[in-house]
C-alpha cells in the first residue's frame, strides 16, 4: 500500500508542477550534453570480455526526483519533494550475442541545505544472458543506483524492455538519521 501512495504522490506532484523539468544549476551538476560528449568519446563497454558486436541501440529519457520522508511516527508520512526534477537521457548499445552486456553511467549531485551533498551514481545495463539465441531475443535490463554523501544506499532492479524503455521507474532511499529517509525516484512524465 505504501508503494501505491509513493507512486501516486510522485505522479500527482509531477502533473501539478511540483517537480519542474529544469535541471538544477549548481556547481556539482554534470550537464547532459557533457555526459553525452563523454559517452560518445568512449566505445560501449562489453562486460563479457569477448569482442564487441555491432548491435542496435536504445535511447532512454526521463527524470530523477529527490525526496525525503518522515518515518518518526508509527507509520511513514508521504514523501516530500526536495528539489525540481532533473532530466536524464542516454543512448545505449544493445548486446547482440550470448554473455554480452553494455553499460551506461549517469552521475548526479544534489546540494541539501544543512545536510550536505547527495551524490547519485546511476548505472544502466543491457544484458544478453548466456544461452540466449543469436540476436538476443531474451535481452533484459538492469538499473543500479548508489547514493553517497548525505545518505548511503545501493538499490537495483532487473527489468524487461517494456519496463526499462522509454525510461525505468525506480526508487532508491537511504536513512541519513533515525526516523528519516532520503531518496530518489527515476520516473516518466
């Protein structure tokens, strides 16, 4: 039931404009154009150790939102937005052969008054499992989020293509102090 409330809260906040789609303008934000340039300068990673295979790609675009939640009572309150949503987008090669994987990484940073900096490392994987047929009809995806600084957490989920594209919907939160949660949500609008 909490998951439904959390999802409902973010959908409502997004539709009412509480999460603006403008990126924060702070000294720690890495712009999307800068990330895209860095990604284009590097060849896609092949995590299987075999030669890279030319494969089709996928584009993903969505948003990352920052929120806090008071859990000091018997039940947790509704999450409260802490900053405007930021746009996140990337292109990713898709593995074509069994045992291959491709990875994209996105870094974000939020400055929280009185709490310091929350660093977010997002890793997106496209995976062709061992034993898959050539062309990889059984490809799946994984999202990993690592929070550090103001809160520490590691969260991950494996998703099918329909859940991953056009952008994954995913939450990750840490406990910066007893009775509080600090987290992010990846979402579509």
